[in-house]
C-alpha cells in the first residue's frame, strides 16, 4: 500500500492509496466511495483485490476523510467537483488497463458525470440507488424526511458545512455537497431531474457495461431506488444482481456489508471476481 496525494485539474490535492499486486497486473480497479465513507473502510477489500492481481486505488473526495481541509466552513465543493475533478484525476492516476470502476452507493451514481469515463471498461455498482427519499426503504424514509426538511437547512446555516459527525448522520460534508445532494434526493428523478437534460445526456452517454449488485435488506436503498438510477444509463448494457442474505447463508448484508472481509467467499469471489474480466 502506498499513500499518495493526487493533483486534480483545478489544483486541489486529494488523499489516495495505491495497492499493487505481485507481478504483472491484470488491470486496475478504482474504488469510488459512498457519501461520507472514508477510504479506510475499503482497505481490506482493496488488499484482497491486489492479491487477485489488480492495481487498486482508493481515495477521499475533497473535503472528506484525509482530503479534508483544516477548516470545512467556507470550503467550496459540490458533487460535480467530486466527479468531474476528483474521480477524473483518479482515473488518470491509474495507468494500468483494463480499468474497472467499483462504485459504492454514491460511487455508482456519479460515473456518468466523469469526463474521462470512457477509460472505464466495466462498472460494478454496489448498493447503488437513486436516493429519492420517497422511494427509500420504508425503515429509513421517516429519517430521510427529518434529515432533509428539519436537520439540514438550519445545520448548514449555522455551521457553514454539514456537521454530520456531531449529529451522527452521514459524516461531515462541505456545504455545497450537502445542498446539492439534498436537491437530488428531493427530486423524483434524482440528479437527472434536479440538474436537467445535460445530465440526462451524460448518463445516456455511458457505454461501459454496468453490473449492479444490490441487497434485499439494504436499509437505505429500495429495489425501486436501484432500478431508477440504473434506468438512466440507457446506452450501457446492464446486469442486475439482487441478493438476499439468506441466499448466501448470512444474517445480514445491508447497505455497507459487502466490503467486509467476512463476505470474501460468499460475495467477493462468486459475485464480483467473475465480472472483472
């Protein structure tokens, strides 16, 4: 594992880690994180992929994790910056090909927004759905209403960023990210509906095959959320895998479980590894 700082087109430097295989790499994998999730979370998974022969990169979006500035109040960033600048820089920082995109939740939502997305041979989305709050899983829908209509507006006004750690929700996020994400989650067509026809065209322009791996016990994303976001990738072939915990002899998988080492033999090897070819 090699810690690094990757420079983006606008001069920001984001924290990244590179995991190298022994011998000639079979290709490269970029692990694109969920909202508010540090790259530390994906390290066991990245180590395993490197052991399978891939050069792997993890990173923290600007304003988060090890890419967070000393003062988050007033820090300018939105989700477009994460995709168009941070993800784009990470693709360029991985020279080995073929290149595979593994996007967790938000990481699967924003592939379309990346300018050099044509470098990606195949995308695997994990627990990725649209985020539209009315179609969230029933158990989280009341919490989503509370977050978007009661908590977020005054929190952003008071702190100048979203103090998720203090509120025990999502994690600390730049103001522009949270404002944009809120706008997306309140729109039936999520980012496409909130941002307009130019973004709809960006989704339609994705040509890399997409494999969706989702879970019946995902506490955040419903089956409808998953179907909705993948429906915007109209120009890509799509394979939809929906897995229930009982299918693999597990008590629970949920929104975050896939990346835990306990699922190496039941999820990583049978459901992911064959897609990296």
